[in-house]
């Protein structure tokens, strides 16, 4: 069970320290690796999140797995979370850390969906256009969604820019329904 407030506090402390020592990128990569292992290795996930495994055993395994692969700061944060029985918050910690880094850097995360994979030039054009609209740097995540039929849909913050054929057809259908209802 995740408690976002706890994850935010841990992330804020970790981010401030990482910023002070200029290791923000390294810590973010470390957290991504740990979360990736949690996501892809069910055995490790079960072990780490099990209430039946002792704290000491979890700490010992975490030391063996990560001490030579992650920064000292990340290892210290992981140790602290294990000692405080907050291992269930590791994934939320990573999300909150990334949010803090984006906010600090003035970067907006955008999900770009298209019916077919965009080539590098098209990706650059979309990112440039959204950057021009927002006035901020864009950190894109590209998805392929064949249901869109054609075009591109960009979602960032609470905004959706829908330039897809599916979106146009939906809008046209809504307008027709509205017009029919207004005539009756």
C-alpha cells in the first residue's frame, strides 16, 4: 500500500540532497533501475515487499544487489526506507523524485500518441511545436495507438491536444448530435 505523502517527504529530502551533491541524474537512474527490477522480477518484488521477511535480511540482500551499482546516496535512501519499513513506497518515491526534477528543470512531461510510429524528424517536430505552445522544455513519451486512425494526440499536464482523425470524427459526431437536438 502506497502513501503518497510519505513518498513525497522521502523524495523531497532525497532530491534536495542529490541537488546539493549534483547527482540528480544518477539518483534518478538508480531509482529507475530499482523500480525496473521490482516491476520485472516477481521473485524480488515478493521478497522485498513480504511482511514475513525480516528487516535485516532485506537490508543484507539490498546491500549485495545494489551497493556497487547505485550511488551512495541512493543506497542510503534505500537502507533508510527498509529500516523504516517503507519498502512499499519505493515506486512512489521514484515518481515523486522525477516530478521534483521536472519541476526544478522547468520540464513538462508529455504523452504523444499516434496511429503509427513517428520517425525521428516527426518526433522532433511534435516536441518543438508543444515546446513552442508551452514555452517550456518537453520530455516526451511516444505511444502507438492504432485506434487513433491517423494524426497525433498530445497530453500534458491537464491539457489534451487532439489532432487525430478519431478525435475529429468524435467532434463531428458531437456537433451533429447537438445540431439534431437543437432542431427538435
